[in-house]
C-alpha cells in the first residue's frame, strides 16, 4: 500500500476528458506556472465554495 504524498485525510482522484479540454487545462495551468492537478484543484475549490449548482445537460 502506498501513502498519499499530500498527507492524511486526502484522496487522489482521476478523470478522463476530451483531449481538447485537457489541452486547454494544460495551457492555462502552464501560463500560471502551475501543475494541471493544482490548477484543477483551485478551479474546483472555487466552484464548490461558491455554492453554485451544476446544471448537467447532454451534448
């Protein structure tokens, strides 16, 4: 069993997404000198803290 590098009380998640979206996240993260993981964490944390609901629709 491996330990999480961030520490206790954390969990690593992974997601699959469209290549274009992944490239956009990579570009935005690099422009801020952040890892994609850190950039996504910041974006998701801001959204969760905003309390806004996510409206899901099919494409």
